[in-house]
C-alpha cells in the first residue's frame, strides 16, 4: 500500500491537500489560538501566505508522492484540521516530519491523535520509513502529549524556523497500534 491520497481514522476522513481547501485552511490559520502555536509571535497567517502554502503543499505531493491531508468529520462532514507527513531538513538532517493542526473549537477530543496515528502508519507502511521526526515549541503541551500518546520520544532541543523547538523521534519498532 503506497502512502494513500485518502485516509480514514475512527472518526475522520482525510483527503490530499490542494488549493481547493483554501477556505478551510484560512479558517484554521485565522484562528488566534492555532496561530499562537503555529507562527512566530502568534500572528494569524495572512490569507496570501495560506495560498502560497497550499501551492507548496500541492508541489510537495507531486515531488515526493506524499504530504498533508485535510480532515473532515465522518459524522456531519465539518472541517476538523489538517496533518500528515512532510519532507523537511531539520538541524541538518533530512526527514519525514509529522504535523497536525485542529480548529480550536474541536480541541481535546482526540482528533490530533487520530491524525498523528494515521500519518505515522502511512509513513511506516506506505513509505517504508524506519523513523519519523516531530518537533514543537516548548510551550505546546498539547502537541507534546499527542506525540507521547503516539509513542514519540524526546531527543533534543533544536532551532526550527528561527525559534527554539523540542525534537522528538518515533522509530517503527517503538510504534504500537491501538487495540
Ligand atoms: C496540538 C493540537 C493539534 C492538539 O489537538 P487535539 O485534537 O486537541 O489533541 P488531542 O485531543 O488528540 O490530544 C491532546 C492531549 O493534550 C492534552 N493537553 C491539552 N492541553 C494540555 C496542557 N496545557 N498541558 C498538558 N496536556 C494538555 C489533552 O488533555 C490531551 O491528552 P489526553 O488525551 O491524555 O487527555 C491542537 O492544540 C492544535 O491544533 N494546536 C495548534 C497547532 C499546533 O500546535 N500543531 C502542532 C504543532 S507542533
């Protein structure tokens, strides 16, 4: 099974991200609680930056054969968030890195954990990866908890996007599917 363009989690459906998701990703990026954890200084992401980001994500899928998905609830179809794997260079090391973001009205319901799990499973099974990286701002307790729940282990402090981050790694051998 290659890294799929469409995925399912227990409560969500994900589809390959592209420019048709502009309104939904703008909704996420205009959310001040999300921006506080995603951007330098917590500034909302300007719509033009979202547009350029979607072009990069589209190009990423074409170049690498994998990337982010946009997730909606199976029950009702409302937009929940985005996430998946991306190719990054982090502190001089090339890697597939896991990302996730959920609209703030849906936080605390386990959605990011579902997104994280389907992302790492696609990486290990579809891409044959031996490990996956993930990193977060130190203050992002929810993100650290998501990583911990999925099995990531803290490795070291790094600089990413000119900000101090904490770097975590998940090896395939450490990953346990939920029962
Ligand atoms: C990080 C984020 C994706 C989490 O989404 P979510 O759907 O609420 O995550 P989940 O519900 O799957 O899990 C969150 C966990 O963090 C815990 N948590 C939340 N806030 C916390 C805090 N301040 N301190 C400790 N734990 C916290 C929750 O209790 C939950 O753990 P539990 O299941 O053991 O109770 C969401 O806050 C978000 O979109 N933030 C903005 C974007 C972002 O930060 N992305 C990650 C960048 S590294």
